[in-house]
């Protein structure tokens, strides 16, 4: 049975696209049939898996069917990546899709889900990178998702946005049914974790607060900050392609094993 994962947060800069793309690539390297759907105007996942997407006409991107063109469906905008998976590209003008969806009277939250149902049996895993906002695009990402990941950095602003995101999901569950939710602490030095030499610092105390605030939705897997991940992205690579033995690569593999492959 196909499993669908959405990565979302009300705030940008939490590493959402990084974790989505690297997780998807690791799963694909295990031999699974993987589709990545990019819904962000930054087109981070699209660029990583498909190369330069700036020149793509919107009719070759997710905008084609989100704007309800009757002659366009998702299977027509799926492209094969040389990294061993398929991808649907976003477009820099994703705001147009928000405008279009908000004008619909009925069914606007289910547009993406209806398209995914057309091709779902062709894949083992589908990963959706949703925008750093809570809008109609985010709602569309949540509907087909079996599990929703909320990456966050360890600071009060990110915590507040993460709590807002969780409330948004809870409200949506009244209409779409319950979803598994996991909060992922990203870009955290292990020395701030319990037992670490900096665990009594302000950041260490914030981690303890996160354990209480997010309780059973907090993943025990934390992802360390890594300049190698950023360097890999600049070179068009995932971290496992660039430095598979690096600490962040190993931790993302642990995340995939625990939170994705075990679902």
C-alpha cells in the first residue's frame, strides 16, 4: 500500500525541504518507487531532483492541475529524476494556485488528493513538500498524507509556529480524519541533548521544554546542524550522495528507518 508523507510548518527556514528531499532520496536508494511533489515557490526539491526548473512553463508543473485546467492531470507533469525517483515540479508563481483554490466554492482542499489517486498505485512512497505557510496549498498537502512531519528549529519563534501548525492540522482532522503527526527537531548539536555537556544551557532547556510541549508527537530522532547538507544542495546533491558517512546523513537514515519505512 502506498504511503504518503507531507512536510510542513507555518514558518520557513526550518529545513523542511532539506528533510523531505533527503528522506525521499534515501528511500528511493533502497529500491522503492518514490514520487516527490513540490508545492513551494522556492522549488527546492524540484531543482535538486530535476535540475534547472526556472525555464519550465507552468503547464509542465503542479500549477497545471492546481489551477484546474481541465485538460491537465498529474501524470502529465511527472518527470523522471536521474537520482532514481520521479518528481512533480513546483513553480515560482505558486501564489497563483492559492488565489485559484481560494476562489473555489467546494472541494478545494481535495484537488491534489484527487490527482494523487490517479497515479498512487504506481508508487510505494509519495513525499510532499508544502509551503512555509498555512493556506490552501498546505491543506491540499495534508489531505492525502498518512503522516505529517513538522520540522522545527530549537527556538521560541519556531515553537510557536509549530504549535500553530499542529492546531491547523487538528482543525483539519475534523474534516479529513486523524493523521499521524511527528515534530522533528532540526539543526541541533547533540551536545544540547540530555546528558550532553551543554544540556543545562538555554538551548538545552529548550529541548527539555520541547519534550514536554510536544510530548508523544515529538520524534526521538534529532537532526544535527550540518554545513555539508548546505554544500551538497549547492552542488545539486543530497547529503548521502555528497558525504554518506557524515553525522547528518546517518541521522536522516535513522529518521527514515524509524518514521518512514516502519509505517
